[in-house]
């Protein structure tokens, strides 16, 4: 009989350090996601309302003539109250916190391995961030779907029980129609993977320039936020058309005409009715052609102002808080 190989103290110590490092990355990423989301939640709701305006007008048979961002914001505040700007924030937090944790942790683990393999910069960070983005989307997309739908509904038009019914629909889909939970996921991946690649690559580039200019080994707090903000602007300028397509696919063509109370409850009771209404599946290519034909290039950049207002603090806080938290946790763990 062969005895199991005895583990030495160095192996145990190495495994412990690896596990500790992973938890530091996950915690720093999760905390950065939480902080960013709490700050940008109102801007996210505003962005979604601005982007969905053309679809809402089309569903009512009106001529597509979207209002300004300021006009839509005024409408929300007057008709629904300031609390409406945090609508859908709970599912958003349930999505964003693990998304950020997974994304930062995967990049932190994969990038060094690829760098040591001899790949030239910026290939390691590009591959690591693409992997991280795909894994994070796969794990959290259903909550993104729910977050979009809850943020799109006017606060005074549905009761708490009706909002709860929307959540019940999501859980019903998990068992009866799991593929519907990923309606629009192809567009989400097409957006998120390049978003992650461009975001992390831009951040790395800006970070190297700052460090080379300053002669320091790490960024200060303000510089981390600044580098993240620059990365966020660059990414959103490129990928806003995909964000618009994803949002419209998530809402579906019947979203605006369905009565939230009756349509949601009927779909909970009868899974076969899920083909119409809230969780309808649409063709990405067909939607692209419709937007291009009816709205032109402007339709793909709908909500550009609200998106940029959100992108700057969102990306800056994500990167800045992540690096600050990771440094703090590393310092605490080493001092302990």
C-alpha cells in the first residue's frame, strides 16, 4: 500500500497565501462594485429611461421624437419622486457586487500567469480581462435582466406586490424556461468582453504613463480614480451602440404595452405564456436593422450624455476603490 505524500510546511504556507490573496482580490472587487453602484444608481436609472424612450413612443404609435435628458430627469423627479432614481437598485447590487468581485479576481490571477509566459504587453491583460468579463456575465446576467426591467418601470405605476411578481417570474424562468433568463446575452457578451478588454487595457496604459512621469511605484488615490475615469470614457464612446441594443433586447417589444400586474402574474401561473410580454426573445440582427432604418445612427447613441455622466464616476470608483481596498487589505494581512 502506498502512503499518501506528506505535505510539508512550505506547501501549506503557499496554499494559505494563495487562498488569502484570492479572498483579498474578491473582497476588494466586491467593495469597489458596491461603492460604485451606490453612487451611480440614479444616473443608471436616468440612462435606462433615456435609452428606452424611442421604444416607448413606438409602442404608443407616436412619431419617434425622444425628449432631452433634462426633460426626462425632470419628469422622473416631478411625477415619481427622487426615490425613483434608486429603482431596481437591489437586483443591481446583487448583480454588480459579484460581477466586480469575479472580474477583478480573475484578472488578478490570470494576468500574472500570462505575463510570466513571455507574452508581450498588452496581450496578457487583454486575454485576462476578456476571460474575466465572459465569466462575470455568465454568472450574473439574470440579475442584470431583472435590474433593467425594474428600473424601466415607472415607480408609481406598479405596487410592491407587482414588483415582487417580477422577481417571481425570474425564479419561475430558472426552472421552466432557463434560456429566457439570458435574453440578449449574446449582445451583452459582445459588449462586456470588449468593455473589459478596453477598460483594463486603457487603465494599464494610463497607469504606466502616470508612474513613468511621477517616478513612483504605485498610483495615489486621486490618480487611480482619474485613470479609471479616463478608461470608462474611452470604453463607452466605443461601445454605447451595443449597450443600447442590449437594453432594448432585455425589455422586449411588449414591455411597454403590457399591464405589469396582470401580465406578470399570468406568466407566473402559466409558463407557456412566457413567449409574449415581459421575457420575449428577439433577434439582435433584426433589432439592429429596425433601429438603423427608423432612427439612424442617432438611435445607437441614444443616452450618450447620461451614459458619460455615469461612466466617469462608475469606472473611476471601480478602479480607484479596488486598488485602495486591495492595498489596505494587503497591508493589514502583512502587518498581522
